[in-house]
């Protein structure tokens, strides 16, 4: 099973960069595994990854493998520890989501698809230095009742029940960020009210099932 998860993580990492929402060695991915999680290594190009490069982290953050884990390992471990329904985490640096996050802006209910992240808006977590427990804590706060958030001056995080699902959500959030950015060129767009977003959230519970 571990071998399959390692291959799945590598395939998702390659798909993440191919999608255009991430570049080079930036970003990182993890998937829940027995005893902890599997996570991409630090500073290794995704197209050079082999299954043995994927790092196993136990629940206490102790790394097992031939590589050092991603610098954001504490964020991944904190999310998976706090959200038992989540199986995978994708962190990326897409252009439009990051541009909004550099202004400390989340994505409001300008479009009904914002509900895809689980709530009436997509929050932006407060800034903290990368790789710190403070960033992990602020990310968890922004993810309360949400499956995705932006990170101030940094990027985005998306959660899923598989690496592929987490990546699909990350791509959707970047699409919304791009649409919101374009809408802002005409001024702040009007927003859907809470009652409408609540109706959308209810419809999303059975959408595609």
C-alpha cells in the first residue's frame, strides 16, 4: 500500500506543475499513511522523484527515509492531525491566488463556485514565516469549516480525500482567484448573500453523487 501511495503522490506532484498552478521545486504534497503521512521531500525537482524519495513522517514529526521532508511538514502534519476526514494536502504557489494573498485578500462570494471549498468564502490565513509552527496554526484557523485557504504572501492549501482530489480543488481555487482578479479590474464585484451561498452549499452536498 505504501508503494502505491508513493507513486500516487509523485503522479500528483507532476500533475500539479503540469497544470500550471505551481512552478519548479515550490509547493508540497502529503497523503495520510499508516502511522502518520507520506510527504514530498525538500528541494528536489518533482520530475526527479522516485518512490524512495518520498518521506514517511510519524505522528510526532519524526522523518523516515533517505531525504529530508518538505520544509512545510509541520503544516501538513497539523492539518492531517486536526482533520481526520482529510486524506491528502496540496500546497502550491499559483499566480492569481498568491497575488490576492500578497494583499491579504481571500476570495469572497463573488461567484457561487466559491462554495466548492466548503463555505461562503475562501479565507486568507495571516502571514507567518514558511516552515514554522506559527504558519501551521494560522493555516488551521483559516481552514475551520473549509477545505481550502490562501496563505498571506505565500500561496494556497487545498484538502481532499485523495491527492488527486486535493489537487483538483487547488486548481478550482486558482481558477476562482483568476476570475476574481479579472472582476476586480472593473471594481469590487457584487457578492452573493449568505442565504444564497447557504442554498448553494446544500446543493453541493449531493452534487455529482
